[in-house]
C-alpha cells in the first residue's frame, strides 16, 4: 500500500502497532486539554481549599495557617447566615414560580398551532437578554414614583412602595425579576418534553374514555412530563442559586442585608474587601452546595450514567 | 351538537390567546418600557401621566449622549472580541480532545472522561479567587488576556463534542486514514464539518454566556476601555451622564440589542442551541 503524498504516517498494520499509534495520537490531541484542566480547573479548586485554611490576602507576602478558623468565623457571622437564608428564600420563590409559569405557558402554546412560533420567541426573549442592562431597566420599572409597577397600581388606586429600598419587598422584587428571566427557558424545555409524548398514548387514553382536556392532562401529559419537570426544577434551582447580577446592579445586598445572597457575599468579601482566605472559605461552602445540587440532579435523572 | 362544539373550541382558542398575551406582555414589558423611555426627555419621564410613545421625541438626543459620553461602540467591540477569542480557544482545545475521547482507545481515557464529567459540576464562580491570583502573578490583570484565558477550557464543550463525535461512523475515519490523511486533518477536515450542529449549539451557548457575564469582568478588569457590554453599562450608569434616565435607557438598548437581534434572526438555532446544551 503506498501512502498518499500528504500522509504523515502509514496506516499501522498490526493490532499492537495500532494501539501504539492511537496512544500517541491521543497524547497529542488531549495534551492541551489535560494541561488546561489541571491549570484552570482542578488546580484552582485545590488552591481555593488551601487558601481557605490561611489568613492570606492577595498581594501579601506572608501567610499563616489558620486551620478551620475562617470557617469558624464564617459560621459565626450573622451576615453569612442572612445571605444563606436570603438565597434559600430566593430559590424557594423563583423555582416554583418559574417552573409553574413555564409549564402553563408551554401547555398553552402547544395546545393549538396558531401563533406558536411567535409566542415561543416572545417568551424566550428575556432568557437571551443581558441581565446587567435589563436589571437597570427593572430598576426604573420598580422606581417608586415614575416606575411602571407603581403607575399601574395607582391606576387601581393602590399606592405602591419603594420595592427595592424596602426590607420587606426587596427580595420578592428580585425574585420576580428572576422568574421573568427564567420562565421562557423552562417553557422551551417543557415544550420539548411535550413534543416527545407519543400521540398513541392520547389515542389509548381516548379509547379508555379520557378525552377531555383535564382528563388528558391528568392521565397522560403530567405523568409523561415527570422526568422533564424534575430536570427543569433542578436546573432552575441551580440558576437561581447563582443569582448575582440583579443584586449587584440594583441593591448591593441592601437595605440592611435584606437582599444579600451567597454569590454577592463571596464577591464582596473576596474582591471588595480582599479577604482572600475568608472569601475562599465562603467559596468552599458555595462549591459544596452547588455540587450537591448537581449530584442530586445526576442521581435523580440518572442521565450521566448512560454516557460512560 | 356540532355548532356547540365549534363554539367551545373557538372559546378555548380565544382563552389560550388571552392567557398567552398576558404572559407575553410580562416577558416583553421591560423591552417596550426600555425603548419607550429611551426616546423621551427627562421632563416627560417624570411627569405624572404616561404615554407609550413620547410626546416630545427626544430619541436622537438620548442615543447621541449614550454613544458619545461613554465608548459604547468600544464595549460592543470588546464583547465581540472577547466572545470570539473565547470560543475559538475553546474549539481549538476541546475538539481534538473530544475526538480522542470519542474515537481512540488509549490508556487513561476513562480517567480523563471522568475528570471532564467532574469538571461539569464545578461552578465557574468558585474559581474566581485562584484565577484572579494567577493573573495577578503573571501581571495580566486588567487586560484582554484576563477576560479570555480563564475560559480557554470548557468541559461542556468537550462533553458535547464527544457525544456528537461518537455518532460519526468509524468507517469514515478508517477511509480517511486509508486516503493518507493525518489525524489532525481528520479532526479538522472530516470530523468538524459533520459536527456543525453541535458546534453551533455550543457556540451560541458560549457567546451568550460570555456576552452577558458580569461577575468575571467585574473582577478581571478595571479600565473602561477594556469593559465588556455588561460591565460597560454599569460604568455608564455610575457615570454622570447615566444619572439621566433617557440616555441610560438608550445605553441599555444598545447593550441588549446585538443578542436580541441575533436571536430574532435565528430563533430556532438559539432555542435549540441553548436547550440542547442544557440537556446534557
């Protein structure tokens, strides 16, 4: 067999040759990725864990080993617990709101063919939009005097509050923005789930007498959407857990820490106050929670298992 | 019986439209509001009655202020440059690795693939401190490199491409080898063209994520001339001109427009791309 003039090497003949050949090619093709995985992903995770045990500050020439002191002061910090409970509350509002709204919109869109594409695009637009810019827009919508919300309320004779400056409303206002941004995404995932339900199931249900809209929902649609719903729930929870942009742009965690969340805390401690060790401890806690959520996803959906 | 059912069906259709118009209004209201305010003078924004269309058209003035007091075009170009560089790097690193994981048998393959799967679990914000420290050590903070380099590797990219490459028949690769193509030629000239849908999906996901990212640019750069769109709009707001609502809304329109327009032109690709990457 003669090799093509461009050929780098001939095709290996024996099995052993072939294995050597594949090994060599594999090293060449994976080396950059392996190096960068170590340098940018796994190395940094180890580094964060190490920083969290020291009093190091970026730029400082010396550092001291503190053991778990950073974690101890973190868990004794009222602001940390406030941020954690705010994050949990935010997730607890955004997740059901997003999933329910996304599901209802998906069911409505798929119920009839008319204007499907238009409705889908309209609801998906917030998912694409730059949150920093849209958060500024939401700031004017929620403005106490000129804002859209209070203008609408005034039309019904209700006087609205200063949503983002009031301790009692600020977190709900941010959660509403979170739902606004995410429900179109949930809708798209639900639509995909709805499309994958075979028509034969509806036909079978109809033969059994379940042919009203509610009957179909109850006997076919909802049970078949179970896995998708689980998936959307966890995905929405993960995204809600990572809330940062709206907090940073609109409230900086205020008033009086009423809207401080975990990721904003992490940012402030690490990069405004430059308390690297403390910020690293916060990062470790954050990382642990996010990884638990993702592992729960893998376990519940049993998706990853199929890939290996 | 028949007319009654028809009437019922029509009522159902109307109800569907009614409900969807309400939810679509919720989704679209901020965009309409933003554009409306961006066309109004300050005095009109603060007056008690509200008109969707400005009574005195102040659009040119607002957009002129937004474009001239802050380097808005610079923010957009930075966004384009950073997103393009990140995606290009990710492709260069991920595609060969994904090919090896999908099509070659080699020692350590399972370990590497497990590492990729674990990497998928790590939220990028958790890496901010070490990335910052590393860039600080190399004197690279406040540069384009600081915005780009931390994202050079994407486990999601490796994973998606690997899944796709596995569906490419081995015969195609064997035939290419018999034709005398080297392995890298096979990757870029045979495998990559077959994987355009997966690549497009990942590309859209990557560009949307980095165009919209605020967290990392806030940490990595300080200079206005290096700001990406999301960071730029914040700098503009905290600047003097940003105290005026009209120009601020005009700036928001300019920052949000590129992705929104791209989406409107290629809706299917965007929706499929983003839900496809989420489904992994």
